[in-house]
């Protein structure tokens, strides 16, 4: 129990170090690849997120979705990759190969679709090599470049606002 507290403190320290070093790069490049991180304890909107990627003109082979669950009992067969707190070690070390490969991809955009303040989800968002990060309003605003203030249950509002701001920022391909 004490070790669990030390591990959490170690990971929080690592997260703060990542966020303080973060360089925000502003480019007008179009979004061609998309990564999505979601918490399946909060939502089961997998198909909605796939539909969102289609609206953004992202090809299916350029889309990668990973899901987080605080327990191991959820059905992980429906997800491309499902992970839990056991996949994290000390100082932000990743124990899951699929999770590490997701983090190594340099996505044009990353959508962090979760509301709860979960250390593992925040660490993944911070560790991602994505060029542009979008998310729901979080306690720590350093995580994302674009923050959309909606509830996780208001997916259509999120989709509409995301599309509006990405159009303004000239991030959507015209085809």
C-alpha cells in the first residue's frame, strides 16, 4: 500500500516534468492521422469516435484508438488496445508494448476524450508525440492545445465545436 503511494507520487512528478518541458509547435499542417485516448469507464462511444474521424476525413488506417479501464474486467476485444493501471511502472514507465507503440506514433492530432482526473490518462496525453492535442476541459490545462468545454455525454456538441475550431485553424483537409 505504501509502495502504491510512492509509485503514484513518482508518476505525478514525471507528469509535471513532461508538462513543464512541453514545446507547443504551431503549424498550419492538415490533420491526416489521428490518435484517440478514451476512458471506457466513462463512455462507450467507440463508434461515435470512429464517425468523428470519418467527418474529419481521416482514413481508417490513419486512425488509432486506445481505451483505458481502471479494472481488468472490461471486454477488451472491442478495442484496438485496452490498458489499465497495471500497464504503468515507476516514473512513467510503460509496460504494455501496444501502449508504447501508440505513444511512439507522431499523430497529426490527438483527442483526449475523458473527463475524470486519472493520472494514467494524463500521463499518456503528455507522453504522446502528437503535433496537436485536443481534449475536454481538464484540471491541468497544460495537457492540450485546444480545450473544448463540454460534458463527455454531449458528444454532438463536442463534435460540432471541434469541427468549427479545426476549420478556423485550417487543420481539415479539403477534398
